[in-house]
């Protein structure tokens, strides 16, 4: 997994790089510049997990099975993280 970070926050993100684009698991666009550590305001790729940074809660939630669901929904043309309501229980 590739990491992305910037100097405006102390969070880092997990990134999937596909061809010429990079997006975080939580859907943010990432500059295709690889730096050894966070060094600018733009969210960019970093070569290793930034020390003293915290993993973004959304990226954490979307690891594993959740990421597969989001990717499948995206491939099906649904918005990332779209709310799909379940049937309501009958009130008696």
C-alpha cells in the first residue's frame, strides 16, 4: 500500500494508484509526486508511513472487505459511499 500526506494535517491516507491517477481509499485526489516525507500543502505520495501521523479514520474503515464493496459499487456506477437503504421493519 502507498501512503499520502501533507503538512496541513497530521493524518495520512492509504492510496491506490491506477495507471496515471491516484486516489485515497476515502476518495481524495493525490498529486503524483513522491516525496520522502510530507512537505507541502498538496496531498502527495510519500515513500513511507509518516511518523507521528495518524491514519485517516475513513481510510481505516475502508480497508479490507469495506474497500472491496466500495470498489464494486464504483465499478457499478454508484457513487462512492452511497447510502443504500435497507427495507424498514414493519411497525406493529
